């Protein structure tokens, strides 16, 4: 096998994947694990449980690849066809494999299950196939060459596949001349759209080096920028790219790797020995939930208030009833009083308060759906702002919760510059 | 197009799918939506963002299909290649499409965003292509024939794809000679595993009719049971199946269609003119967030409390400090006082209170990670229970939040029977 440029294809089978009843996460897992060895998957094909179709696909793939990984169709039922398909493609028969049978007997024995006919089918493998151990499930994997291509057949049960991949990846690494690890640097951003980021890079960086692959992964609320290299000689070039991106995007970059707004805010709070509280109306507990999803959040987050109704803003957080009546719940004085009330009642140093109109109902000509007031900061340094973010309800809640966390991140970092999305969204 | 036996293939593109950074859920969505028209997807192929590869695949697919749906590659960045690929396959050039441009101008205008060069790329479509409206995003879809095959290009952003599919499926239904809609009845359940449900059906229903296809879609926190038929003559048979399932699973069935625990609880509260409050420790605002995600939730949900720290349970909800010190935060008296405190402070008729150990840290031999006390009901009819649900932190939070909502659903329905998961999880 030509190791660095191994041509790999995936063949996925299963009626439940074709019908959409099951979302295929297995091929992503295989691709990520191969990515650790700097192997890129060239192409993947998915078909239903149909012998003729599978046979044609596998034969064509093997003819054009160094390695084909087949996933699915190893189970005990009649629609599990992978062994038969590989036997047909290689022109051999199926026979009972003693190691596969021993594995099945052991597996059933430990579970005190009878070894029935359906199970026994899982020991019938193409003659000459080698076993790929399954540390979890009843069906072993198997492999054999098809011409100059290696074909490895793996189970569709995600946990079994994951366990089996450890062995497959370790084996591939051993076989490879230069087991070089692809290196991916991921930068997390908030407040930038994919097209804006792309445009800023096109306009701002004229000499992007070919050896640093640039990628984007747009999500809500964050967008990830990926800088991938396949050779450690490209590390200095990537470092220069990173510095240029930091100049371009500045404090819109939250951090590296898996950093989220919530993890970054909690980290900054812990560094300062400070705590944060939340007073949420339109985000309805989502900011609190984003924080408390993170292990260890209890150190910096002690209390949150979901004050959805007007009278609750008064009774629970002490917002002035007359101000509520005069200004409305979605207003600067109300959201500031919510923040101060939450600080007072929780003893926290910092607060985020949010009051807005998530829709689809409740908008008015002056305050249409998507209008939101935020207040954030400390008792002595409380800031506030009105944004308009007219998107679908749950996306609105996600983006506003994230914006609230971003405001606190900026406060804790002492950043005074305005994020780009203020300019576009500010009312 | 030979309508009932339309040969359909999917071509999916995106480096992030090939690398495994993103799990492709779009092809499952497309397959499910086509399934509503009794159209089965024949095959799907996924490749990275590579013009030559995409061109070869699309040409081969179009040559062998009645309909090809391409997904991904409509964005504004240089690695978005779908328009160019379709232009190459059909041998036409790219030109600015006036409707696509108008859509982009409108989209940016409503968001007060400048229309930059990267965006403008999204208006450059193969000459002669028709527009497929995108009700949400900036990139329109487009379609044109390739030989006798119809090719439709759709965006990779899942929400945009979902919105666009409504139009595509409606259009397909109109074009089909026999626009027979596959009819799918979906029943939502909570507290049942897939293998348990399957076993109960195998054991309990011996004469399942062949014309009613049974399917499961396991999710967290709910599991969906699907009963599909392709002919209205099977409606009475399906009705009998449904009644048998209702006998088997009883009050583990929450409702039909898109019903969630949160929508069902809000519906029951509204019918009774009642309100609910939450006092959350380990779920950290997730119950409130699950409720407030639903439009109109403000009618029945006015206030929620996230009392993560012990002293906050005392100061905000009035839990007795001595009880906290003596029994610990994860205890029956504490969780009951949390519920009563939330009812008193919010004026709500019903409360859910939760206190547990989400992990990964904080467990003890007596109260290991996964231990949780729940209290639910009204001031005069408050119940409580300890469960042990030792799973990963965010799944724990999801399942416990759902269990809390399920307890309120059962209370509001006056159900006295214990759900199955009590027996398995009860401490």
C-alpha cells in the first residue's frame, strides 16, 4: 500500500440508513479515526441491503482503491449480507470460521444465551478471510484482499464499530511507513458569519500558503475555523496564518479546540474567583443550561432566575412595577433592574440579564419579534444594549444566550472594542 | 418520470462530512421526506469538495436515475462548488440569476448586512437553471435537467434544507401520476427502550399485519414508534395495531406526531388554566429551557429557579439551612422544600424540583454519580422519588429533565400507575 496517499473508500449498507430512519454516524467515526493517521476518505457510497447492488459497488470500489472499509450487514438476520457479498466478489464460498465460532460460543456463554441458528450465521465467513476481533458484540469483523485492495468488513452497531476501530487504526499505523499524524488547529469564533470571514480572509491575506488547508464549520452559535497541515514542516506557516487570523478577527476568536463561550466564561470566572448569575426572560433558562452543562460549573455559577412573566420580574427580582408598566418588559431600565436584582439575590459579582421577544407572537411595530435588551456586568459597571435578531424562535434563543455570554467574556477580559455584530444588529 | 418507481440517488458533498467533523443527517432527512411519497432512495454517494470528482459522480448518477438530489456546496466560500459542477455537467456557463440576486439582496437587506462579493457568488448559477426557493437562508436552491434526469441542488445547512424540502416534496407530489402519500403514524413514548419495546411487541402481538410497517426511532429523551402504510386500505389494520400498542405501552405513550413532553405538559396546563414552576439544581435550567423553547409557553410557565449552590437553595427558595446541612442537597426533604419554595415565590399551582449528582465529580459511596431526588406536584399533593440514572452528564441532565416533565404530565392526567423506568431506576 502506498502509505501517505492510501486511497480509501467506504461502503455502507443498511435499509435503515437508506430510509433515513437511522442517521449514519459510523462513516464520520471511521473518517475521524483514519484522519488521525492523515488518511483522507476519498468517497463513500451507501446502498440498501441488496446483494447484487452491494456486489457491484464493492467490486468497483476494490478495483479503484487501496483500502475499502465496509460497514454494516454483519448481524444475524437474513438482511445481513456482507459475508455473502465479499464471498461473491472474491469468488469463494462461505464456511464456518473456527475463531468466529469460538467467539460466538464465548459471547453467548457469558450471557447465558443459547447459541441459535441466527447467531451461527455470524460464523459463516468467506473462505480464507481473516478475523477482526469485536471486543463487544457477537459478530466478528473480517478482512481479505480483493485484487490489490484490502477489504475490511465492520459491524453497524456504533459501539462495536468504535471498539473494533481501535484495533484497525493501530494495525494501519503499524503497516504504514511514516505514521504521520495530520495536525488540525481549530479556532472558535462568535459573531462572524462564514461569508464575512471568507471575505475578510480573501481581502486581508493575499499570500495564504498552499500547505495550510483552510476550512470553516458554521454552527449556531459558534463558527469554527480549521487550519490543517499534513507535515510538521508546515507548522511555522500555520503559525503565521494563525497570527494573521488573530489580527483580522481579533477578539471574535474565543479560543482553540473545543472551547465554547460557556467554557471560556467559566474559565475566566474561575481565574478571577468570581461568580455569575443570570436573569432570563426570552432565553428561558438556556444561558443557565449552557453553563451548567459544563462539568465543574458549580464553582462559578450558583444561581439563575427565569423570570418569564412581568409580575415575576417584580416579585422575584425586585423590578419596579411602575417601570414595568411604563416602559414594558423589553426595555433598558427593566433589564438593568433584572441584572441588579439577580446580583443582589445571588451574591454573584457578575450578571447577564435578557428580555426580548422570541416570537412568533408578541411583536409590536415599535418592538418587533427579534428585539431584545441585554444588560451585563457588575453592580458598579453594568452595561446595556438593544439588539434586533429576527430569526426563528429557538435560533434566536441560542444566539441571544450566546451573545449574553460573549458580553460577559468581553467584560471579564476588559475588552472595550465593539463586536462586529453590534453594528449590524444594534437598534 | 416513472412515478411510483422513480429511481432516485443522492449526491452529498462537503469536506467536513468526508473528514467526519460533521455527521451527515441531511441525507436521512431527504430519505424520510421522500419516503412520505413512497419514494425509496436507491443509492447515495458522498465526496469531498473536488470539482472533477463531483463532476464525474453527478454525470454518472444522472445517467442512471430519474432524479438526483445534490446536497451541500451552495455556500459563499471557494469550496462551495455545486453550481460550477452542474454547469460543467450540462455544458453551460455560470451567469448571475436575477431571482437569486433579488433573494440575496432581500435577505441581506432584512438583516442590514452588506452584500459582499462572497455572497454574490451565490447568485451565479448554471445558465437556464430554475430556482428552488430557500425560505430561510441566503443561498437559493436550483434545478435543471441532465439528459432525462432531473437534478435538484439543495443547501447543506440542515434548517435551510428542511425548509426547502417542504416545497420540493409538494412539487414532486404534484408531478406524480398517482400522488399517493405514504401515511406514517408516529407515536411518541418516554421511558421505553427500543429493545424492550420490540420484545414487548413480539411477545404481545402475534398477528401483526404485513401491510403495516413497524419502525422505531430511538432518541433522547423520547422514542418514536412509526406505523407506516402505503395504501389507505390498510388504515383499519393500522388502527387495530395502534390500539394494541396502546394496550401494551399504556401511559408511556405521550402523544402523536411531533408531541414532546414539554408540548404535552404545556397543553395540559393550558387546558386546566394552571401554571408550572421549576426549581432546578443538577438540571441547571434545562427544564425551563425545554418549556420556553415552545411558542406560547409564557401562558403556563412564568418563573423558574436555578439553585445550583446550597446557600442559594436557602436564600432564594427558603430551604431550611439545618436540613441542608444534615441531609445534604441531594435529599428528599431538600427537594420537597425546593418545590414548595418555588410554588410560594412564583404563585404557580405546580412545581418540578430536582437535585442530583450529574457528575463526573461529586459522587459519594452513598450517593454515587447519577443519584437524583425529584419532587413534583402541587402544594397539597407533592410527591417525591429518588432515581439512579448513571449516564454521561449531559444525557443525565436530558433524561432527568424529561423525567420531571413526565411526572407532571402524569400528575396532570391523574395517572397513578408507576412508569416502567421507576422499577429499573428507583433507589
